[in-house]
């Protein structure tokens, strides 16, 4: 028994080290890799992933898991066995040939997607997407499900969450957002006070690094670099790598990508040190990870108290641009609502409608009720229904995201889950820490960060996401807190009754 | 047979990918790793190195090597089998327990070395060094040798070179350098024209990147970053990572660390693309690798023709510092000769005496003729004899280098080999490419670079270093070309008859 435990712990540490190194190679790919090294890096990553897979699915691991799982020494050990078994089962069930076919189909679909965007011609993408869909269906069947294939894919990002649990919540959300967007039509009336201003890249960089320090991101256990598509990566909770994107025409890009990634980064830095080389030191789901980035980005970073504390620093960083802009005007500019066909440009109110649109289409694609070729028409109809507009063309519509070209189905809903979980967690924090907003308005983020660290970050993956949220907030997945937050915030901003 | 060949090639590519990734993790450790992540990175590297070892020494590899080696399809395949077998044999022969004991002893010795430097007390280091020496002797015996243990260690850096071949060359070199240094005593008479000037870090950075481009380093297949101790790393010939060190008080630091590492980098970028995932794409020895860095740094980078071409660019980069300094004064300042107790500050004339000193002591330590505790006395005596001076204290003497604290014995001579090989290779290039210096004086480095690429870089590890040099220059390892170069250069500079 002790021999199995030692062996299992040793293998787990090895897998952690390997996934940390995969994290390094991926981060480097998006930050510093010389352009001619792309092919070499792809081969290196494939070798590492192959080794990771091999060490995970090795037969002896099943044996160790069975022995240790039969008599776990603690709740943590039980959770560890559960998490490792779940990951291993998924990996074992998908045949190597299918993994290879998927990788090839992803490559082909990605190329086809680029060609289709270039030529504004969805038909150039449809066959490759259809092939990928059929492989994803095969993969879902290999993993196993009880009739709903989407469940098997969703479980890869959101373990424990079923389609049957998810969709009613998304639909309730949709049913409240559509009239809310209509009620905000025409607001705000004036022009954007930030439009047309240029913010020097160096000053933006310094200001984002200052923000990280103030928000409590440990810059000795992590760093920030630049990337075209910002993301959070890294190799270990002591080595968390944020990225940001600086655009001189658009201060918001760097501000909110830094604050967003900082939310992810605080999560990664908040695991318990004694868990660091264990599978417990991870978020239980992508949705819960996203709850932390969205909480900091939107609920905190676009709030008036946040800018009460930090706007003087922003003005000091950009005196000629912001010197004459009032705090209220700046805050309003960060919170403009407008229907847009583009998800990544969407504001807090309309954003989740973009997710509902995609999730419903994914579900129909996977159920076989919708063919890839029919996607543009379905997309445009849903866009009209949900957002009240149709994209000018497919590049601004169905071809806008890279996710389907990767064959990533089941990922989009995690963005909405993040928004919903964030609002519920913040409500619970406000109840538990009455002075939290006063502290934020004074530039003190410790009360909020400590509460999140204790109740969310330090828990790691001990509980599935919804169970953790239920434990902390008293309710599980719900649209109620998020919708109440939107009504409160945008009612106050717009002066309309929402 | 074909099955074995495929399997062997597959394993070789996997090993190449793994060593590339170890290169990435090591480079990152010296450039961007957050300070709190040091322990995590050490664990990740240890896991990767363990996997590399395991995949290399696996019994099936011996089988594949035997089958493919019995009937190689080409000379390249024969060389590949020879290189892989040699690496594998070394790895197999050292027992895992000894590897572990060495790693622990290295850690302890490194700590003791730091304590000893801090307290200027060699005695704090001696026991840890003695322990490391005894393990190195054990390792040398495990690897195997014909009576001279140093051979087994030397082979790790300089395959094919024996102590019996090396020492007479080093002694001949010593016997000419000692009088040469004496003949240059008191030269140069005037003060250093660069002393006291400050060179802004940003301008230095831009100038070094410009240099890399002009020398022909492909910045799309590599990059430059900053590091405290400059080195060349990377993951692949399309991903070569140079580092440099900028000191505002000392322009030479960045200039010559960039040019030195560029020499290494051109070597790495110069392997044949069809060899990239093979063991053929490596230098046959550390000494030959060092020949490329020293050739560019010293023989080219400290030459008058080089600065004829580039001094106007240097003046444009540092107008207020260099605007009134003549080309000749600048060139003379880069080539001052002075006895110093410190190896890394030594000029071209005295440098190799520092190497002779260390190599002789290493040999005596490993033969058991010298105990660690007696090193300071032996060091100081040798320093007096070779350099005509004794260090003020052990920190400026026997404790100055980190190599012995790592237990790295057999490495120092590769620096001298690099200098000797560089001079011989340049002599051969001058004979083969008559206009090479005129081109350099016109800022055209292509004739030199092409010749090196064809005759050295593209050969990879097909031949052992001395065999390659013999093929290219007509002579093997010799001090003749290097000493002739020094006499010619410093005779002209000093106006003395040398």
C-alpha cells in the first residue's frame, strides 16, 4: 500500500512537472519564440504531450489508483485519486488513432478557417468543420455519455456539469438579457470621451505593471509579458505568467486584459503551497477559473470604487490625455453598452448573448440537427433573434472565433459560467466582508483577495465547481446574482428603470 | 532491420526534442524565471533529465543500435550510431546511485563555495570539494579509462582527446606565452581612453542587436536577451538564444559578450537542415564550439579591419562618448594587455595561462597527487610561476571560478582548445579565401561566415573535433597558429619585436 502510494505520488509529481514544462513551451510560443522555430516547437510540444499521455495511461497507474483509492488516508487523498482517475479515464478511452485523426483534422480545419476568412467564403471551411464534428462525436462516444454527446465534451472543461443543468440557466439568462438590452437602447447618448486619444505604449506598460502590484499579484512569483492574444500561462504557482496587449489607440485593451489575466493569476498563485505538486493545485473547471478573471476585470475593474482609488494614478500616468477627463466620465466610458456582432468587443450586458448563441449552435451541431454547411444561416437567424442585428458578413459572424476551427466544442459556455459564478461569489463576499467596497475605494484589495483566496483559490480542485460555489454562496449555478448586478449597475449608470 | 531503424530514428528525435526543451527551461531559468520559482524549476529540470536518461538507456535502444550499426546504410548513419552509442554508453555506465550522490555533492559544494567566498575562507569549501573529487574519481572509473582518470572526464566535453595528447600542446603554449607576456610588460603605456566613460544601456542594446544582424546571425531563427552570465542556449537550430550583459561603465562587456555568443549562435544556426532532428546536428566538442565564439570575439571582433567597418556605427550609437576618439585609439583600447589574477578579465595574451594553471591542478587533483585542502598554496605558486603575480586573497584566486564548485573537471581546457582551433581555422580560411579580410574591412562577413559554415558548421558532429580540424587545416591540435597570430598582432600594436 505504502509502496503504491509513494509510486502514485511520484508519478503525479512527474506529471505536474511535465505539464508545467508544457506550460513553459506554450507560453514561450506566444511570447518569445523566433518565427522560424514554429515547426520545431510544434514537434517539441507533441513529444512532451505524448510523454505526458504515456505516463498517465500506463497500466501501473490504474493499479496504484485502485490500491490507494480503496483506503485513502484523508479526504485530500480521496480527492486526489478522484481527479487523477477522471483525467486518466478520459485519456485511456480515446484511442490513439482517434487522437491522431483529431490532431490532423484540427490542422486542416484551422487552415480552412483562415482561407475562408481571407476569401469571406464559409463554404471553404464547411467540409473541414464537418469532418472535425464527426470526429468529435466519435470522441464523445468513446469518452461515454448518457445520450447527450455534448456532456462528454463539456466534462473536459467543466467536470460535473451536464447539458441538462446548463441550458435552463442559459435560457433563463437569455430571457432576461434580451429585454435588458432593449431597455438600454440608445444609451449612452454622448460620444466616447476616450475616442481618438493616443496612449503611449511605455506609459501603458508601466501602468499595467503598477496595477498588478496594487491588485496583489506577486511579481516575484510571476511576471507579465506581451502577447497578441493575451492569456495566463506559466509552469507552477510560483511561476505564473500573465500577458497583455497594448494598443496606443485603445487604453482599455491593455487595462482590461491585464486586470482579467491578473484575476486568473491570483487564482494560480492562491493554491496552498502544500498542494503545489499535486493535482489538487488546479481550478476545478474553466468556468470557475474564468469567474476569477471576470470578477476582477468587470465587477471590480469596471466599478466606480475601483477607479475612485486608481484614477488619480491613471491621470498621473497619462496627464495630457486624462488630465481634464472627470472620474465619472472615465468610468462611464469604460461601461458603454452597444450591440455589436463581435463577441470580444461586447460589453457586460450583451456578452452572454453571444455565448448563448454559440452554445445552442454547438449543441445542435453535435446532436446532428444542424450541418456545418447550414451554420451561417442558423448563426444569422440567432443573431437577429438574440442581438437584434445580423453581421455584415461571415467574417464578422460565424467565422469570427477560432474555437470551432480548433474543434473546441463545449468551451464557449465556460465564459458565461465565469460571469455567473463571479456575481454569485461577489455577493457572498459582500455579505461576509461588509467593508469590502470601502476598502476597494481606498485602494485596498486585500479584503477581497483574502476572501477569494480562502474560499476559492486555496480549495483547489477538491470540489467540483458548482459544489464549491454552492458551499460558498449557498446557491449553485444561477443567473439571479448576475442579472441583479447588471440591473443595479446599469440602472444607476443610465438612470433608466431596468 | 527497417523496424529497428525507424524505432531508433523515432527515439533520437524524441531525445532531441527533450534536450531542446531542457534547453528552453535552462535558458528561461537564466533570463525570465521569477525568483520564487527557482525550486519549482529545479524539480522540473530534474524530471526532464530523468526522462531523457530513461529513454536513452532503455535496453531496446542498445538492441536498435546494434542492428542498425551492423549494416549502416550510409556514412551519416554510421556516424549517428557512433554518436548515440557513445552518449548511451557513458550514461549506462554511471550507476544511478552515483548520479544522485554527485547531484547532492554538487549542491553541497556550491553552497560551501558561496560560504567560502563570503567569508574569504577556503577551508569552508575544501571538505565539500574533496567529497566531490572522490565521486568524480568514482565516476571516471565507472566510465572507464586506461590509467588516466582525467581522460574519462575530458571525453565528456572533448570526445576523442586524451590527456596525453592535450598536455604537451598546453605546455608548448605555456613555454611561449610566459616570455611573450614578459616582452609586453609595460605596454600599453598610456591610460585607457574608454575608462570613465558611461554608455547608456538602451543604446548599447540597440548596437549589439545591430551587430548580430551585420554578422549574419538570423534574428528570425534566434534572439538575444539579457543575462548576468552570458551564454548561448536555445531549443533547435531555428531557435538559438544568445544572451548578453550590459554594463554602462564598460562598453566592452556587451560588445564582446554579444560577438562571442554570436559565434556560438552562428555555429548552431549552421547545421544542415536535414540533420536538425539528428544527433549529427551538434558540435563534436565544447572546444570546437568555443573556437567559433573566440574566432568571432577575438580574431575578428578585436581586429582593426572589423572596426574599420563598424567603428562609424559605434560612433553614431555613442556620439558624445566616441565622437572624438580615433579608430586607432579605440582599437588599441580593446586590446590592452595586463596581468590580472582574474581569468574572465584576461586579455588574449594572458588568457591561456589561466587555463594551463587550472588544467594542471585538475590533473593533480584527479590523480590524487593534490588534496583539496592544499589547493590554495598550489594555486598561488602556479600563479606566481605562470603570471608572475599572486592573488590578494583566495576570492581573487582559487575561489574565483564556479566550475569546481559544480565539480566540473575537464571543462577548462576546452577554452584553450577553442583559442588554438580558432587560430588554425582562420589561417586555413585566409588561405582559401584570399579577400576575406578586405571583405571584413568593408563590413561584409559573408565570405568568412560561408567558409565556416561549409567547413565547420555544416559538418556537425560527423567527425571528432581534432579530426575535423585536421581535415580543414591540414594540422590537428597545435599551438603554432595561435602563437603566430599573437606575435603578429601584438608586435604590430606594441611596436616591439616579439
